[in-house]
C-alpha cells in the first residue's frame, strides 16, 4: 500500500523544458544545441545544481566560454530569462492537493540550485510538501543512487510504500533500483492514469 508520493520539481511541478525553451527562442537548431551545451548541459550547471558552485561563478564561467564560442549575447539572454519559464503547473498542483486530502505524504526530490530552490519555496504549493531533498543540499544529482538513499533515510520512508514522479526516464529507472515505484511524467492526464494503475483512485474530470 502506497503512503508516500515524491515529486521532481522542474518539469513536473513547475515548467522546465530547456530544449523547447531554446528552440522557441532561437528558431535555429544549430544555435540551440550550441547554447544548450554552454548552459543547461554544461558541467557548470551540474555543479551549480549539486551546490558545489555558486550561481554567480557558474554564470561567469558560462559567459566566458560563450565569448570564446562567439555566442555571448545568446547565452546571456538565456541566463537572464530562463527562470521566468518556471511557471507553476496548475494540473500537478491540483493532483497534489487531491493526494494530500487522501492522506498521502508528499515530498520533493530535485536537481536544483540553491537560488532556484529558494525562489520556488516561496510559492503557495510549497506548503503541500511534508519535506524533500534537493541536490544542492546533499551535493549529489539524480540519478546517482545516493540522493535517493538520502531521501529514504531522512524521512524513514519504506521504498515499497513510495512512488517517485519525474519527467526524466533515467531518474525513474534509478528509483526502481531502490524498490521505489517510478512514474515517468508526461502530463497531468497521464499522471492520473498512472496513479490509477498504482491503485490510487483519481478522476481526470477534476483536472479542469
């Protein structure tokens, strides 16, 4: 019987799709790939998420590398604007509220930098969480096994009683290795159906 539902943040609770953001911004696949590698896909971004590199230093390094690559303007515009895309996913929050009223404990498990975590923690949905683990707090990013263990240990969660929802399949597969049921998030309606499959009765009709 499931008791705990764990949510990724970016891409599940708030919008976060770097590839689409870049493609919509530049309308050029070559530039999109180049800028992605210099920002979201960079070593600096991963270190920032792990709390091992301050965002100011990470941004400075990305801009230096962008200058060498001849696309400083593009990278600066992305670094200036990307956090504005983190809009709350209303349908996910509706599901979270329904799960809460049904008696489930809700947690987050996210690759996220400290300044982004601070910003999201000010939003109304944050009070729905009973706790969580952020990569920047433990110095480990998903899908490393240690971050899943950190969540289980911190809240004494039983894996077989826990569901983990993430928009990246490799992260849900890593949860399976701990005996946690993983759901690959593809949208509100598909999440409702997946939860129904897990024996959690939700109706799509309440997602208005």
